[in-house]
C-alpha cells in the first residue's frame, strides 16, 4: 500500500492489485467486497460510490479504450 499526502495535510492510501492477484473479474465484485469490509469496520464509514466511467460517458468525455470501468468508493 502506498501513502501519499494530498494538499500537505490529507493522507491518501493507494493499493494496486494486478489481475493475476485476485479472483474478482468485475469492478462491481471488488466494490462489494470493499464495502463489506468497510461496513464491518468499527471506525471506517461508507459515504458514497461515484461511477466515474458512467459520469464521463454521459458528458461525452474521452475515455481511453483500454479503460473498462472506473468507480470511486468514498470513505
């Protein structure tokens, strides 16, 4: 897991998982798993899920053809 500091104040944690490191095949499966972990956590709180891919598509925005989905889970 990689930690970066946003605006010199807010920690942001990033974890990159390669396709061969998971059994999940769809973004919705990964999000369901992560949300279950958050719901079971005593401190973490689920705020919202933002479907970035659908939003950009609705705006007729350019999306690299190699990108199949993009969702942000807000905690």
